[in-house]
């Protein structure tokens, strides 16, 4: 459906050249660019986008084409495994969008990448035969194109999946063998912690990084893994959220990196742009207020009061934009997804302490289109 809302988190095999990273981010700007997160050690950049189907597809085709033009895998070296210059392109549901619709979008994207760019495509994830591990190990053949990969681009992995958190933590005082044993013991596939995929990378300066995908975020958020490691007596260094984190799973490492805060920020910033375009004293004044709100929501931190206030602010965006006559269905969907995601992260203690505010928030959310 045209009104469905999606997130995509394409991973590109370039984390050091600012010019190339900026070119890829600019190519994505036909969608809402929520975040750009380069990592020079992994030599990888994670870009987070949101939008409706056609907007997202257009942006993703442009970014894959830009990666093919600017990145040469024959000259690439980094600690993260990869099969392509635009390595992984997941399609993730937001709001009420279903995984089945995400899989449809993933297949349309893959078919367009092959037909328009002649780049080999692997389908992975929900409803597919291959996992990323299958593809990276060489056990899979491209679903479109191939059997050989493109000589400088490689191949691209496209698929549908649920929200997850990419979470890294430095391990201190362990050997490489001990760190790898910790990673194995955490993996759900090995009978460890539910919802955890884990690898260990030895960074160029000798630090050991435990790199995880947490794919059951409501069951096993980052803090649950941190608590488990500390329970085992493992000394931890810096914690890092890669890309964005849904509020329901956020700990302090996700401060300023909340998915819902960035969704609300995108809606406010686009509303500001439309107000400036309309012109006039009132619209220009509102544009300035919306820009300030966009900056505040982008930097939203976890915490009981912050999540409640953020949900209220996001829920207020649609009525304000409607009154300014700049609201459309896509902006309404962005603001609603932000508000509902923050609302779902509010715990029972906060609900008990702020009953009236929660009732008012829920009434507002119930009245959103």
C-alpha cells in the first residue's frame, strides 16, 4: 500500500572517506535521512532512512548506484565481513506496516537493482532461503544476476526484517580466544541469550569489540546484555549503538540516537521546510519553532521523563502542521510512528506517576488519522 511507512538501514563499505559518505547520504535525500553513522575501524557506514514505498525505493536505488560509482571493493579493507559496496539493504516495518509488505518492497528493490544497475542481488531474511551468514560464507548464489559477483561492487543483500539494535561493547582484560568464547556463548543459535547474534572483532589498535545484532529487542535490549556480561565478571569498556535504537530498547548508550526521536525530528524539519516555502510572517515564525523542535527531538535521550515528553511533543506535531496547512499522510505517519513508539517505551512506574498526562496523550493518539 502507498500509505505504508518503512525504515531502511543500508550498510555501505566505506567508513573513512567523508566525500564518498556525503555523496551516498546526499543520494539518499529523496527519502528522510534520519542518521549517517560511519565507522573507520569497520570501514563501513550505516545510513538510516524512512519514508513511504516510492520515496524509499527511489532513494535506495540512488544510493546503491552511488556506491557502485564511488566504492571499489578490490581496494577495500576493514574488519567487518562484506559481500558488496552497498552490502546490506534491509527493509523494516514502521507503524502498522507488515513484514509481508516489506518483503514485497525488498523484492521490487532487488529486481530494480538488477534490471537498472546490473548488480547481483541476494535476497535474505524474512521469507527467504538465505541468511546473511550463508551469503557471506559463500554458501549462497545470487538470486538475481551472477553466478559471478560484480568485479568492483560485489553483490548486494536485500531483505525484510524486524527492528533490531546493532550494539557494540569493548571487552577488557580478555584474550582473543576468550573474547570469541564469550561471543559464542551469547548467540541464540548456540543456545545462549535469546535474540543475540554476536561476533568479536580485533580493532586495529588491539582493542577487542563484541559486535552484536539484538533482534528480539523487547526481550533482550542492550542493557540486558550488559547486565549479563557484568554478571559473568567481564570488564566492559565503551558501549556503542550503531545507527539508531528504538526507544523500547534504549539504554544510555542510545542517548541522542533514538529512532522515534529522529522520526519526529524528520517530520518537524520537513514541516519547517514547507512553512518556509509558503512564506508569510506566521509561517516563517512557525518554521523557526519547528526547526528548534526538530533539533531537540533529534537529540532526545532515554529516561522516563524524556520519553513521556518526547511522545507528547511528537503527538502534537500533526495538529500543528495541519493547522498550518502543510500536513500530508506521510508526515502524519512519521509523527504518529514516533509518538506511538515513545509511548510504548513508557514503563508502569512512569504511567503511575503521570496518569493524567498519559490519559491526555492516549486521547490524542487515539484521535490521530
